[in-house]
């Protein structure tokens, strides 16, 4: 930790000791600066600091969720079902779209700024007093420890806890005894950390499985499911497998306000439900809803009182921002940020009615397979105009790299597609141009990164949930 950060912590603790309250902006700004001066720690180191905090996770009913795609959606659907069943539910997810407080929810609502500052203050005191010289959590570890303090200080009946980018080595894997483990779809993402094959990545995700703790698994690919189930068998963990075929009769239908929803049925070896509904145009979300439904079966087998109506009403009420979300008339945003996610986005986008032209706003971060996402976009032939923007994050692909990637992929086409391309150094500038140029009947999409989704929302003044 550098001198400036040490001084900043000392100043804040001094003010807290004097009875002063910290402001949200300075707390949030401090957290944003963390990546500049610290490195990831081992799970053992994280466990030691969690123990120093008093093992706040012990006694919590934690549902631990890992996977490549769909984690946040599964967390959200399951949380809403549990809320309908009368439970108080905490939810820790990442990333946030606009504001850091979105990562910490209680009963579907982000915590208040004052609570964020309170638990921030509690944590920096603990870090200051910690006896291990030079220890300071990474950005994600810091937020995870804040979550542990939050849900210990303000208890909930269930905490739905999403991993960061991994499983075995993830900071959240320091918790002791979850009541349920969940592993969503496994795909190719974060290969620099998790491995270069589906089997290797699945092995890392399976690292969250605890002895004798039931695990819900989505069987998108047999090769990943085999790895996960083998690990579960070694730990005597009962497996609840979700098959893609459990979801049937998927249809678009308007709700009372005229918004397009997805109706579907679900049938597994345990349960059968008809006339289920999701508030989304994305039929791929039925897969995530199916995982949440299987989680309720596992919980019911433990004696948790969840009714069929709780499941139906919970899914109907659930909203999850940034996943094929209609944020303005004729404007959709989707957090697709890897190959599987982009394939699902494109499949959904082509089903959305469009009288005139389709425009795509695309941006990506450098550690993703953005070349492959660009290839899929061009092969789809869906878009009349593609606006490409640099993102406001140090992880963004540069404008020159984005140009080169699109030009490189276009060379593979025998006849160059008739697409208008525009390049921008900011999402705000791209949006202004898109909105100015947009005609009646045009549909606009934004995809490629959750950072992009957040920056579109922020540029338009639309907070998640609005």
C-alpha cells in the first residue's frame, strides 16, 4: 500500500473516531482506486482475514452461485422466489452497472449510501488493525468483505452470493458452509485465469462445491457436467441436474401494459409447471429461470417452505437490468461479453420486430474474445449500422484495435456487407450520434460488455430499476 493510501485511511479513521461521517463519493472513490496498489490473494489468505472479521459467514444461509453465463440472472430469479416465500434475502453480485451499491441488495433493493459508508468504515478499521504487514484486499475482495460485514450486521434469512470470475480460487470461496451450491452454464471466458478448455474451466468452477452440500448444475455441455459431477461425487454432494429440455412451449406474449414477456413451461423429474412468465424478451433467460426452479427443489428437499405460487409469482416479478433489457422504446441493452453470450444475444435480437433499420452499439474489454464476438456479429447480417466505441475503463479495447478487428473479420467475406461503420472514443458521443441519426421504426441495440450497458444507462440518465 502506498503512502497516499495509507494517509487517506489514517485521515478517514481519524475523522470516524471524531464522530464524523464519511461521504459516499469519497468512500466509492477510494474503492475505485484499490486496483492500482494491490494484488489478488490466495483463498487461504482471504479465509484468515475473514476469520479476523469474526467469521461473519458462519450461521448465514448462503447460496453460492458460480458459472460462466447467467449467474446474476439466476441469483435474481432465486432471490425473488425466496422473497415471495416470505424470506428476507440478501444478494451480492457483480459487476454493477452504474453505482457500486447495486452489488449489495436486500430484498431486491441496493443498500443506501449511508449503509455503504458505514460498512466501508467498519472494514477500513479492521484492515488498519490487522496484524499482517502490508495486507490489503483487492477491489473484489474488499467488496466481498464489505458484504460479509453488511449481512452480519443487518442479518438476512438467505444470502445469494455470486462468485467473481472463478470458483476454486475466488474470494467468495472462503465461506465455510453454504446451504446450496449452484453452477450455471460453463463456457469459454477468463481463460487466462481458469484454463483453455471447457474441462479446465469446469474444474475451476467446481471448486466451490463443499462436502455434503447439494449442488445444482446446468447441463449445457456434457464435458463440463462430467467434471462437475465427478467432483460432487468425491465430496458426497447430491447433484440436481438441469437439462435444457426441461423448458418447453416458449412463446412471446404481452403483459397488461403491452410489454413483451416470455411465457414457458417447465418439467423435470421432480416438478412440472405451466404458464410461467418472465419480464423479458430474451428467451435464453428461461434457462436461468429453470436453474432457479431447480434450486427451489433442492431447498424444498431440505424442508424449506416454498410453494408453487411463490415460484410463479417470483419469476413474474423478477427484473434484471442489462440482460436484453428494453431501456427506451426501440432501444435494448444486453451484457453479452463472451462468445456464448453473443450467440444468445444475436439469436434473440433477430426475433425482435424491426420495421426499418437495426443499429448496434458495440464495445468490449481487452481480456475477452472480442474478435470472435465481432465475427459472430458480422456473420449474423442483422445490422445496417454498427457503431463501435471505446469504453470508459482501463480494460477497454482501444479504437485502433477495434477498427483493426472489424477490418480483419470483414476480409473473410466474399462480398463485403453493406454496413455503415462509425467509431467513437466515448459511449456518450456514440449515443448522441445514434439518437440524432435514428429514424422512425429503427431499433437500436447495445452489446459487448456490461461496462457498455452501464455507460449507456449513465449517459441516458437511466438508473437500474428505472
